[in-house]
């Protein structure tokens, strides 16, 4: 018995194992070839349309609700504090990050370029520039017609008897400086009969005026006053 087993192990006994393997392989290759060639010979047997996979599209109301929820999560509350004074010089800080803007209608507008708001608020204010208002003139020229409307009280100059007896009459023109309080401080004669000049000076010197206002401030006035002398007094 052991001798027979040893003889079979040496290949003395032959079987059909190789033939069956070759036959099975040939049969499988034939079936595969038929499956490939048959649809090519009869294409009408193939399906005409391929149904695509179903894609779920959200409803318009659901899509709007989702968009609003996304916006509410993206929007942040920004508090702006007005500075106490506007600086004359704004320091530029390139190393600072640009400010973020709020998202728009479904699209991000991107970062805002320019000077950051924090740089404007925290910037050190520059030197304070004091603007000097122009100093009002100490004295203004006013016509005698205008200044006559400011007259409060007056005394009629006395006609000199000697001038009356001599038949001298005429008009005396006086140059007057009216103070801020309305009193006459300076009074000189510009023209007129010599016999009537002193009487005109004595009579006009006691006249009083309302203060002349310039931009709301009392101002001295440089003007002229005329005094008429006639034979009738």
C-alpha cells in the first residue's frame, strides 16, 4: 500500500485535472464574449433613457428661512462712538487689519479699505489752532445824514449878535468825533463864516447821540455836522 502511494506521488498515476480546467476556462470565455457581442449586434435591446438620481431641492420658503438664519448668525452689532474732538491729523497704521463690513444681500462685500475706525477714534488730537477774529476798527466813517438819525438831544446854537447886526449868515461845517457812549469828544471847524464858527462849536459840543453799533459792538464815529445860521435866528 505504501509502495502504491509512493508511486502516485512520483507522477506514475495520471488524471484529467488539466483538461477540465482548460475546458472550464474556455466555456467562461465563450459566455463572456456572447454577453459582450450580443448587445452590440442588437442595440434595440439596450435601455433608451437613464433615469438620473433624484436631487432634493429645498422649497422657496425653507430656502428663505435658511438664508435669514445665516444672515442673523453673520451680522454683528457694531457700536460707533463719536470722538470728543476732530483731530487735525489722522495717523495711518498699515499694520492694523482693515475693518470688516457687514454681509450684503447674500454676498460678502469684502473688507473695507481705508483708515480703520479705531485709528480715527484713538488718534491723538493735533495742536489746537486758535482762529483770531479780525479786530473791529476803532473808528468808522458815517455820513451826516445817517448819524442824524442817532441824535438824542441837541441845543440850538446862539446866533452871535454882532454877526446878526453885521448881516452875516451861512452854514458852518464841523468835523466831529462821537465816542462809544454817544458824546462828542472831538470837534473842529471845516468851513463857514468866521463870525459864526465859535457859536456853532459851543452849541454842538453838548449834543448827545445813541451809541453806533458795529457787529453788535459800540464803535466810535467820524462824521460831519452842519449848522445853518440865518438872519431870522
